[in-house]
């Protein structure tokens, strides 16, 4: 019996060794495949914008870690959708990748916008470059100091938003639906800065937006962050409740968490780099590894900082989970999101 056990151990060791050998061989094969090749990197917007700059800053580092040349191709059109479709339908050889506006592509898919011929969760994600941290701010003239004040002051507050279905509008109506907030959303502002101007005049009491956009107003004392969409309250958000903190104590925590997890994925998927479906696993693993190394390269981080570009890296698997959470929705949550995106709430 002992001899049988030892034979089993030996067989397991041999199998493990052969699997490890196969893994190393696969990695070597993928590296050999990319060496000297040209990777077409699609940017779904015109040259000169943020997506284009992120791509051009990281390109030399992707070349460094893949051994391939990166050719940037700008394919603008339909608010980034034309380029996103181009990536999705590209040859699945590992030599066609690109950056997409993840949040916008998800809302287009959910609302079944014409031309959204892709499924976000089916992309092969290399990882995420950056994403907006979503925050709700209140004007200093509103006398709202905390989220509890907003919920319990006995009056509806005016919340500013840009266009119907835009991120400032969707954030406001989704979170309000979860917590039963008494608010009146006024939309149609040309930009977030126009909303902030109205807040300074006392016409609007609050708004949703990115932390980056809110930071200067918070530092100047013009408004205060009262709620945010992160799982943890760190840095400037320390001591401020998260939507997930509030959800845990809400009347229906299960529903609240279900909706908020979808909403989290909507914004947190951010600006990911993706390949089309069907890329061979060894090539995808190699590209994900190269992207992670590039994103963590000190010289790249310094270059991005010099260009004024924030970074918030997530690896490929984590980015894929975020995309799935924002698109694989139960019927009730999907209906809520579609209504928000279409401006029906």
C-alpha cells in the first residue's frame, strides 16, 4: 500500500513537472510569436485627446515587454463606438488590441444603441489604465454637511446633471433609486463646470462627478464630498461614507448591493485595454503580463505623471469581472439601468 502511495507521488511529481514544463514552453512560444511582429493598437478617438495620449505614452513600454512594435491607429466615430467595434471584430491573433471607453460602451450595450455590435464582457481584457472615482458633492450654500443631512432635512434638493443619460445623470438617479432620496434632478448643463457655477450661486445644491473634477472645489471650500462609490474610504475620502456602507444598513440590503455592484462596474471599468474574443490563451496571458509590467514600470509611471495623466491599474481578470458585473444584470436591475441611460427616471 505504501509502495502504491509512493508510486502515486512519483506520478504526480512527473505530471506536475511536465505541466510546469508545458507552461514555460507555452510562455516561450508566445514570446517568440510576438518578437519582431507589429501590434495594431486602436484608439477610438481622434489624435490629441486623453485616450490617444494614454496610448502613446504606454506604447514604448508595451514594445519593451512584448518585443513587438506598436502601431497606433486612430479610428474615431460614433462616440468611440466605431473603434470599439473594430477591436471586437479584429482578427483574434493577439496582434490587434486597443483602448476603449468602457463605461460608455457598457451604457450603449445596455440601451441597445444602434451600432453597438459587441459585448463588453466578451472582450479579452489586458487590464485597465484608469477609472474615475465617483463622488457626490454638496454646495457650501446648501448647509448640507453629511449624507445624513441630505436624507433627513425634510426637503427635496436640486441635483445638477449634464445631458440625459450622461454619467452625472445616471449616477444621480441610480443612487437615488437605491436609497429613496428626495431630489429633483435638473439636467441640460453643458458641462460639470457649469453645474459647479450654479452651485456657487445657490441654484443647485449638489451633483455627482469624478473625484478629480471635484478636488479643486473641495480644496477651495466651495463644496464638500458627502458620498462616494469606492469600497474603501481612503485619502481625500477618509471619513466619508461609501454607497456600500449605506447599502448595508438600508431597508433592502440585498437589492441595494445588487444594483450598486452593477453601478460600480459601470464606472470602475474605466479605460481598459482589450483584445477581441478568441485570442489563444497563451498569447492573451503573455499580453496581460506585458501590460501589467508596462503599467508598473517606474519610467512609464513617471512619463504618465509628467503628462498629467492619472493611473489606476487593474489586471485583466479583475477588469473582466467588472465588465461582467455591469452587463450581467438581473431583469429588474437591467430595466433600472436602461431607464436611467435613456433618461426616463
